[in-house]
C-alpha cells in the first residue's frame, strides 16, 4: 500500500507518496524526474543505476526506497555544483570516456564512491571497484584514464 | 574506387533488405518550402549520397538566384536570418559521434566556430529521408556531401557580402564567422549577410572542398560536441522522456518464440483502477498511470499460449547445414586446378554462435496521437524505416506519422526495427493518452534479434613455399559481408548460403565480416602451420594489396612480432578488409593454470580508413570495437531450447568488463590521399581470430568456434 517516504536527494529534503518497496531507481526517475540515473538490467549487474547513499555506491534498481529513507542520496544531477562540473565529470570529458553515454552517470557515481574512500587508487584498485559497471561501447580503458585524471594519478591523457 | 569494390561495399546483408525502399522522395519541394522560412539553404540531393549514381549537373557553380529545388532532398544546410547554421540529416547519433564529426566537416568549410553549427538529426518531419544509420556510411557518403554543401554555402554568402560592399568576391574572406573585406576594414556577421535572403541552391557538381592535408578543424581530436549533457545526466534519451498525462505501458509476452495465443483472461487486470487492457490479435498489453500498476496489471493477466517445437543450440549447426539453400558467389579461376597444383590440402569447419547486441539502453518508445497524427520518439537506427513499419501496422499514410530519434543509448546494428514504437503506439491509441514503453532487459534478450549464427566450411590447397593455390569457402547462414578475400588467391570459390534460422536474426556491428574473418584467418593460421611458416610471413607471401600489407606490417612491428616470445604466453595475428577500411590485429594471451580462464593480455590493432576525420573519436571507436569483440571471442553465446532463451539476462550472459581489458595499443594509419571510410564496424573483425591463433600458439589446441570454448 502506498505510504510516504522521506528522502534526501542532492541536499534537498523530499517526500514521495509511494510503496516503500518501490526501487529507488523508479522513485528518482518517475517521481522526482531525475532521469540521469539509468535502468540497464534490473538485477544490479550493470551499474547504470548507480547512486551514492551516504557516500556509498548503491544499485538503485534493487534498493527499495524505504531503505534509503532519511539517508543522503546523491545522483548524477547533484555532482555539478554552482555550474562547475565535478572533477570526475571534467575528467570523463577530457579522456573522451564515453560514446553513447548511457552508462556514464553510473560510471561517474561508482568512481565517486571509490575516490571518496581511496583518493589515489591504483589501476588494479580501479578495475576491481568498477568491475560491476558495464560499458557496451567498450570505453573501459578511457574510463580508467578518466578516473586517474580526476585522482591526479594519470600518467598520460588518452590520445 | 573501382566497380567491384563499390559493389562489395553497398552489398547489404539479406536481412537488411527489409530496410525498405532505397529511394523515398517524401521530403519533397512542398515540405522543404514549409520548413524553409528564409536565409540561405544548400541542398544535397539523395542521388549524391547513393553509390552507382553519376553526379548530375545540378546547377552551375557561381550562378546566382534560386534554382529548381530537387525532388530528392538527401540533406541540407540552412543559414537562417539570425546567422544560425543548421544541418538537417536523417542520420542518428548512437554513440559513434557523427554529431561531432559532421559538425567538424561543416564548420571547416564554412570557416565558422564549431559551436555555431547545430545538427538536426533523425526527425522524419524535419530531416530528409535517410535509409538508416548502418554500414559505416555516414563518413564516406554524408560527410563529404555536407562538406560540399558548406563550401557552396560559404561561396554564396561571400558573393552576397561582396555585393553589399560592391567589391569582387575574391577580396572577401570569412574569418571566425565574420566576413571581412581585403584590408579587414569592414566586417559583416553571418546574420547580416543572410538577412532578407530567401535563396535555395542545390550543391553544384563541381565544388572545391578542403583537401584532407589542409584540414584544420576536421582531422583534429575535437571532444564530443554535447559531451557536457551526457556527463551531467541532462541528455534525454527516449527512456527519459515524459509527456503531459503520459501512461506507462507493458506488453504481455508469449511463452516462447512463435507461440500463438490460445486464450486469455484479462478481467482481474481490467478491475485495477486506471488500467486499460488492449487485446488485438495476438497482442495483449496494458497501460496504467504508473509503472508499478502497469506491472501488476500485466501479471494479473492469465494467458495460455501454444508454442511449436523448435531446435535448440545443441543441434543448431546441423540444423543450419540441413536447411541451407544453394550458394551464391562468383568463382575465380578453377578450384579443381588449384587443388591439383597444391602440395598440401586442408578442410575445416568453423562454428559461430548467436550473440546479442545488448545495448545498454533497451528498446523504448514514447507514442502519442493528436487528431489522427501519430508522433513516436524511439531509439532506432532507421527512423524512416520505423515510420514505414508504423504506417503499415496502423494503415495510415506516412505523412500522418512523425518519428523522432533522440541521441540513443547505442545500437551496434541491433536497433533497425520498430517493435517498441509499434507497441507503444498501439497502447497510446487504445488509452487516448501518450504512452511510454521501455523494454526490460529480459525482453531485450528474448524479443529483439541476434547476430546470426553460422557454419563455415573451408577447403584449401597450398604449396610448400606458402602459396595458396585453392580457396573454397562456404558460409551457411551468418552472411556475406567480408566473405571476399584481399589475398592474392588465384583460384577461389566463395559462397554464401541462406538457411533457416531458429532465432530471429539481423544486423550486428560488422555483420558477418566477423564470422568470415574468423574462419578465414584461423584457417590461414592452420595453413601456415601446415607448411611450417611464420604466420606473418605466410600471409605476406599471399598479399599483393599494398594497403593490407601496410596494416599487417604495422601491427606486427608495433607488437614486436619478430622479438622473443614472452614465457607462458601465446601470440596470434589476423588481418582483413571490410567496408573500405583495412585492419590487422595481434593478440597475446595467457591461460590460468588453475581455473583455465583465458586472459587476453595485450592487443595491438592497426587500422586504416583513408583520411582520418577525428583522431580522438576514431581511436575511441577502434578501441571500443576491440573491447566489444572480446565478448564474441571469449564468452558471448545465446543458449536456447524450444523457443526459449535460456540465458537472457546480465547475470547469465557474460559481457566484457573492466577486468577483461587487455593492454590495447592502436596504430592509426592516416592516408590523407584517400577518401575517408567509416570506422564503426571493421575494427571489430580481427580480435577473435587473433586470439584463437594465440591460444593455439600457447596450448597447441586449435579452437574453431566463436566463442572460443
């Protein structure tokens, strides 16, 4: 049955009138019109729906909204601050780390979670952390490069 | 370009033939004039975009005034009275970054900054007919024509500026989007020149464009023009669109492929408030005000389906052989003589599995009807083809249908059809409101289409010195793309055989070129082994084509083919040609002794597609193709039985991931003296055979199937 959930998205306190079992992904997309977070598989296997909950990367497609209530949620829309792109967003552009761009939001959010807990990850640490995120266009090497640029550890910028 | 080559390039796979008519002169004069309000327009006729058509003399260059507007408008550039430059093309952006490369081409010829050019793509009401975005054709066909149109627009504008100043056109230049006179004492903006004009021209037959060696905007690594919208999540894909009063749709899917509806009970679903159930023939769907209710309604419908018995993948290859038709091909020389001249002979069979495109954005559509006119937003590579499908499905004229394609979450050849568009439109018509329908991942696996499976048989003969004397090649079902050889084989019999496919199949990035290169290049490796020759030397022995030789040598050099092998690793190489571009791939592999897991450690790929338009995006396309190829080479394979897909979700269908990445080194050969070919497809074909050959080098075990299991 519908009930009211309090959620805190990108610094705004919001109330949504949905069943608590509704996946967070659909609350964001359908009720809050935050469509930057994408559906890819519905079973937490591709990472397109990744958001931050209390700074941790979460797959919003399998996270019931009730579990995120009153927690700090950050979506891709919350990364740009006062018209200034987040360093990861800048780095993705610089490294040309996208083709169709559908996985990009999830990639940036997963990478943000990594850099929060590990400011200078090694290449192996990046690969391990990002392995649950799929890019079908195959820009993985560029995404690794982008994360290294954002972390300040990039040896070279992709050609 | 000689005739044979041209034929080869435009030869579509048979399943692309449902792409509808090549010509469709729907965007006619009347429509154009409706869209054209003022300013200056340069039209590219369809005939300029289609091969085998001699360029007609469509107006004399330098002639002033309006000309006859052609019936077959293929694309056009418009400089409106505000000075905005708009390009109208029916091509779609699906991640191959043509929005950027076409912007570069136009900005270069017009001498304006990139951000003054706006590309209007894939909207059947606004853009001229286009048969679809596939076959790597945008760069070789559309870009040079838009470049010509932009150059002609520049000359027209310069003539107008010169007229205002009463000077010779030769003394006027465009510098950074401003017209300046000989000593730069006077200047005019694009808007000031275009204002009050209503001038339409068809691009002249002869118009000089900037030679590739002189490119300053094209040929440069320009980042994605609207990249910011993607990294901020602002870009609206079809799945993100919302219309006033929009409902959510679901379709009740059959129990198996080709199943027929026997009976259904929709009462429980109809009792849910806000739900509309649509039953039309074998189609059953629902709409509801929200997603959860739509899902609940779908599940509340009891359906009984009857499915025919169907073959599974354990009998697939026999089935394809058994149902094969007579082959098609053009023999060269004589196989009998070639075999007689051979000192060694080899016959082998290669199998190719069905694989899924799995674009990360699934099929989706938003449809709405207003006063009998249907508008559909959908992710497709063939907006005009989908419009035809809709016209046919709803028995309404195409003029009453508008298909708009937002820049889409990839396709790889998998989005040529309009299933979701038709379904959303059917639901929208029944409910009287706009309807959004997004396929689930499972629907995408079960109800889209696959890259064709195939069986390939090769019989060959070779002399001890490495000369291949006979080459007989039969491809059953997977397709004819890339089936021809660039090797200098004197006797060839190469045939493609249609067969009956148990699963729905269609285009896939590179089409059958991947399967044909796999069989050919693995077989070449086997022949090299048979005559005890190095695989690179063996290939070079049979190559006369200078461009093929150049990519092969470039890959071998960069790889360090002649240097000592790394302990515990195997290496393999493959080369080829398709759609106007050349490729060679060298791979180094290892096998985990405990788990048996194959790891591709290093890949060197050399690629040559004529003059490079955008180094950055070309590099990205080639690299992306190598990564995507890893899936088909190592693990992607559709499992099926009795009309059921058995591994149709990401938890069961293994995709390439970060940890599968080898070190990838790319060598781009820039041939500024040659026209640019497309690059979205061919770079995918070399990896699988190179890895297969590397695995043999390491283990001594020859694998003749894709995936290599």
